[in-house]
């Protein structure tokens, strides 16, 4: 018994034990290396999910406000038709707007009721617009997107591009809205006579037209963006 316990191999781990311990050591080392990227990936996915849900809400709200602008200006110019309203309705519903929550959808439903708007013809033009009775075109914008612009790296390059272009288009839209308001305020200045007033009124209407064109573009851009898989699957 004494000889057995004092042979050269006594107390030496078996080869299988060495391999097992080595494998466990390598596995632990590998998991240690991978744990940080995995944790970061989970954190980014969670942040993207929260950001996307908030952005969807904000973009739908903006789209709703812009659709109302399109309706207001078209009605002022006597260019409000059933096809225009139906196209707006389709775009809003495709974008996920609920009939009971969208102000634009509610307005459209009221306008397309029988005897309110003919199927083909536009309604009779309103009286000549009074330059002292302006439309309020400015929208609040996208404050949440502004505050989280640094997190756009969570999205694909294509989605980033669409968000940046939408943001730039919104700035241009509000420039046209501000121009219309500035021209309107100038109509209250004394002097200049009827010719000056008529010129300012024409400038107001031109600004309305440009703002509406940009509003239509933005409504379409938002609809396309909201159909992106990244925006729908969060």
C-alpha cells in the first residue's frame, strides 16, 4: 500500500480530467469575451424598440396635422375634391391611423358625407380669401426625433436616410408656413394702398400653395417610412 501511494503517478490528474478542465477554462474565456457584445446587442435592441414606438406615434401625429393643412388650403382655394379626400384617407389608414383618433380622418368623413361633396366635382369656391383671415399652417415638428437624433445609428442606413430627409423637408415646410404668416402680418402695416395689399395677399396664397405641396410630400414620406420593416416590427 505504501509503495502504491508513492509511485511516480500518485496524485497526478488523469488525462481526461486535464482535458475537461482545459475545455471548461476555454469555454469560460470564450463566454467572457462574447458576453459584452451580446449584452450590448440586447441593450441596443431594447433601445431601438422603445425609440421606434415613440417615433411611430410622433410621425403619425405629424402626418395627421399635415393632412389637415392640405384639407384647409384645398378648401380655401376651392380645390377640395372627393378623390383628394379619398387618397388622403387611404394614406392615413395605411399608416395605421384609427378613425376615432385621427382628426384628419374625422374631418374627411364629415366632408364626404352625401350632399356635402359631390363624387366628381369640387365644392363651390369659397369667397375671395381675406388676407386678414389667415390659416394656421405651422406644425410642432418632431421634438422627440430632434432629441434622439444621435440614436439614429440604431437603424439601417436606408431608414436613417429617410428620417433625415423627412426632418429636412419639415424644416422647409415650416419656412413656407412662416412666410405666409409674415406676409399676413405685413397686411396690417399702414400705407401702400390697395395695390400693396393685393400683392401681399398674392404672396400669402403662394406661400400656402408651396406649404401644401411640401405637406403632401411629407404625408407620403411618412407613409412610406412607417411601412419599413424596422418601423413596423418594433
